[in-house]
């Protein structure tokens, strides 16, 4: 077993060093990428060499391309222009825990293979199965799937895994958390034992390492930066607040970011589907552009909401952990943990939605006394004490259009490093908002002109 630990530093290398085909290099160039990330530098050569790989890196560091690119390169010589399904067997299979992550991986695969004759398909639950059935029966070389829906297709004989050469388990720790191990074992029993197996995630728990020992053969273990470390590009802070006051503090945080001229978009995480929906409705009722995304939403609803969010048509996405992994939203400025996750690894994934690809981001947690144990677990996992920011003393009046007292650390210290450089950046972009002590006081908290 070979272990490689790499500090996540910038590199001057380019993708041409890997010996990738011109058509794949052109697709990479089309996406605007020139230099590979550390996980790509380390993983791609080993995947191309046929080694089993176990790769750990922070979210937003390019893990998807680290396995998609070499997979496409390895199966590219087998591409065919024939219309016969027999000439397009499934040669590579990527398993993911959520529909959103499957869709994200497939989007990458479509982009990187667009100049080739390789066929890619994605299958997941929550949508009509008939179109997926047609795609599979027509033949595909690269399949991205969630375990449950893949088993549905296998039971209907829409897919055959007997010619799979490469298997990827993406975010395998999450699949174990979600109880997918029995499904994984069923799927793995249908794939040739001579396959190449790749396992990628942001976190490696002892359970994952045990799984790797069972299914990977003499793997190369690649860890970029420290295991379970959060990105240095994310400024993390904690507000200690009573549960009954969380909504008001959330209002203050959003108002403050608006007053500082910061980007208005954010993802707000809650633990339950019901709580998620209630919080989104509370925000919407007072004029905030907010939507909830959770497991009770249909897949079409979730995809529509995510599309609107990516376009900037929604300011606040209130989500359960269904949005904690795999969502790649460029320049996402802020993540707010309205409730801390019960699993500390999920905190790493949640805040990984911001500070991606070298961009700066804020991660704010509203922590009540009942969550202090969860906070301690997060700090133990990340080996990092999170900054506690005191709440303002007494109640704050916002009837004046002037900004809050600049000596108040609640309003200024957390965001000091992200202030806009323009002298006018801290001025409100719309008429000031008058607030009362009523719960329905958000007004158009995230209103105003969008920053580009």
C-alpha cells in the first residue's frame, strides 16, 4: 500500500503533462482550466496506470475531474460510432450517494467527453425511469448512478455490469452513513473482480478505511493537506445564541452582510426537512427570495430550485444535508449553519460549499447551548477552535439608516477581511429597512442590486 500526503499548494503544471488525448485536452481548455489541482496532479497518473486509488481532499479541490478525466482517457480508445448497443457496454461506473451529486458528476463527464464518441448516462431516483431506460438500452460507456436506482434498472435488465473495468465510489463515507452498504455489496457482486476501484471523498473515517481494505487492491492512498481539514479560504465563526433567538440573529447577520456590500447569496443548513421548510417559509413571508431543498421535494423540484439559485434568482437556499455534498456553485460567498449537523464530518462538507477553487467565503454557525457538544465534536475532528463572536449587548434598533456601531465585534470582526474595497461598498443599495421586535421583520433583507 502506497501513501502520498501532499500539501495543497499552487502548481505550475498543466494538463498536457498527463498524456491525455487532444480531444479531452480541448474539452478541458473549453472549460477554462489550465493548471491541475493537487489532487488531480497526484491521482490522474495513478488512475491512468491502472492502480486502485483512495483519494482524500477538501471539497472544491477538483476531485471529480481527478477521476473523470483519466477514466475518459482509458476508455476513449474503445469508443465507437456504431449504433449497436452491443458496441457500447458499460465500461466505467460511478456510484454516488445523492441525486444532486450524480447530476454534478454527470455534468462534468458530459463536458469533458463532448469531443469524443463516448456515451455517458446518469440515473437516479425521483424522476421518470423510462427515459433512463431508453438511454441504458441504447448503450453507454460511462454510467453515473445512485445505488437504489441502479438496482432498479438491473432488476429490469436495462443494464449489464459484466464489462465494467473501472468502479468509482464517490463520497463513500456518505453512502455508509445513509445505509447503502447492502446495495453496494449487491452491485459489487455483479462487477468483475478484476476491475480497477477508485474511492474519493473529503473525509476518511475508520469505517471507510475498513471498506477500502475489503474492496481495493493495494491502493495508492492520496491525502491532500491534513485529513478532515477545512479550507483556509473559509473564514469560520460561531455565534452562541439561544434557540428562541436564532431567527432574529439570522436576520441580523443577513442584514449586516447586505449593509457591508457583500454578495447576498447564501446557503442556510437545517437538520430536518420540516424545519427546513418552515424556515424558508418564514423568510419568504417577509419578502426574502428563499426556497427550501430537501428529500421531500421531487427531483424535478430540486433541480429547478438549484437552477434558479445558480442563476441568482434565489438569494437564500435553505437546505438539509442533501445539499451538503457535490454541489459546485461558483463564488458561493456564505454558508450559514442554522443548526449544527449531528455528524461532524457533515460540517466539513457543508462549509465546503463556500471558499471553493481558491475563492474566499464565510461559514457562520448559530449555536445554542444544546449544540455545544456537537461544536466540540467538530473542533475535535477539524483540530481547529472556531472563533466565538459575541452577540451585541441589548436589543438593536434598526430604525436609523446609519450602520451599526463599528466597535461592535458582532457586526464587524467576522467580515473584516471581506469588506469591499470601494468607498461606497458599505452603503445600503436600497432604502433602509425599519425593523420591530416582531418575528416578521426581515423585510427585503437581501434586497438591492446584485453584486457581480
